[in-house]
């Protein structure tokens, strides 16, 4: 199966350069930041090639929105080649950075290198931990300080999501999309309701609280 690449770029000449179909990739193109962020979040891609200067919202904001819900590999492409811009892009969540102009062979080599690194880092994810809390995906078992905790399927998935992103702020929309799915049409406060359920089962009775609210922003499980 061909790898699917999303190109978020508004310059027609650059889009033509980046259309890598002859290299065996399937290509989708978005020509502004808002459309690119939406497609990246709603679609399934193996790579995202993201320009920094975009109409609508810039590449930094696009990267932030993607990283709030997905870990799709992102290579940022831009004419800005200052150290501060590279650092800013990488700190936002980009996996690599290619300054313009560049040879297409270099970009393809970076994509292959990134893919190898990601494959090497992927290990079977079974046991998730934070302090004295453990969650086993395989056995569907949760314990804290050695004591078993009974969770519903939705509570389990929400806790799993928080543990997979521990020490990282997760807003309500991100949690809703990851746990309930993009097609969910119910009330968004369902996240708050289930966070309350989790706190009662995971934190109640323990001096060291794990699940924290960041007012106006979302939730974070701190290790």
C-alpha cells in the first residue's frame, strides 16, 4: 500500500515540486492553514509536509492543532532558515525541518530516515504507568498502589489517553475526538463528567492527586 502524504502549501510551484507521486506516494494537497489543519486531523496520513507561511493560519498554529490530537510525522518546510525559526518549529512538535530551497532527493531521504526512527521507537504498548498507577492494555486491568480499580470501557479509554499523554495538557476537544471519536454528536461536557468519574476512582482517598484541571484549557495527568 502506498504511503499517504498530506502537503500543506500555498505556492503552486512548490506544490508541483512536492507532488511525489512518481516516488510511489499518494498525495493530498491543502493550500491554506485552516484547510490543512482540518484535513490533517480528520484524515489518516503517513507524513505531513507543512509550510510555515500559509494563508489563514500559519504553519506553527497548524502544527499546534495537529499535535493536540495526533502524532503524525511532520516535516516543516520554509524559506526561513534562522536558528530561532527552526527551534520554534521543532518545539511546536515538528519532527524535522527542511529549509528552502532544497533538493527533492534530500527531502525523500529525510522522510525515509524519519520513518526508520519512528519504526525503531515503536514498541508494543501494554503497560502504562504514572507514579503508583498502572494500566495494562492487554489485560484491561488498572491498579493504584497495588489495588485494583474497576473502570467502564469509556473510563478505561479516557485514562489510557491521559496516560499516553501524561504531563501534557489535553484540551476537551482533543479528548473528545480521541476517546469518543470525530463522529460524536453529543454534549461536549461529557468529557468533564467522565473526568469526574475517573477522579472518584483513581484519585479519591489518595493524598497525591494525578488528574489535574487547568482552568479554561483542559486536563493533565501529572506523573
